C-alpha cells in the first residue's frame, strides 16, 4: 500500500491541493467536499498512468486555512 499526504489549503476564495512530490497533482475547488472527491478520483488514475501502480492507496488529508486581513489604519 502506498500512503500520500494531501494538503488542502483554503486561500481566501477557494480550496487547492498540495501533494507529495511523486504524486504531484494540483486541483482546485470552491467546496472542500468536492475537492476531496476530485482527489479521490484523480489519485488512482494518476498513479496508474504515471507510475504503473495498481493497488491500495491511503490518503491522509491535512487542512490549512490562509486569510488576508486589512487593518483599519
């Protein structure tokens, strides 16, 4: 089984992914749940096409939220 960490980052307007180097997928969505589903569909396909890997994959989702705020000076 292969294990990958998928970072889900909120950046003011949308969610995007940052993955382990050999997985290397970048996806975006305005919805966290939709992005998780996109990752779940893309990872097996990417591994099979790019690495010839067919088998179990464990995904560990980590979340991060970034916000830009303006002071009232």
